[in-house]
C-alpha cells in the first residue's frame, strides 16, 4: 500500500477487506494500512489470512479416503 489509491477507492464501497499473506506481512504494515483506509473515511470489514499452510495428519486423510 504505497499509494493512497486503494484508500480512495475503498470510500466508494460499503466496506473493505484486507488480504494478508500469512507469515510474510508484518503486523505493523497491516495496522498502517487499516489506519490509512479508515482515515480516508472507509470501513474495514475484516482480514483474510491468505497463503496459510495446513498440515493435515495422515490419520485424517485415511479416514476421508474410507468414505
């Protein structure tokens, strides 16, 4: 979010969703972006945590395969 274009566009909508790359985006950056969007007069609805790795145990895979 180096430009204020996203914050300017967000004002035209009811709310904005922040998409955050898991284990890559620093918490301070997310806070800064949220503050910029709110300062522009837009609402932040929530955050989507993207690129999260889920390691499912083999026992669960075996149970799902039996069905």
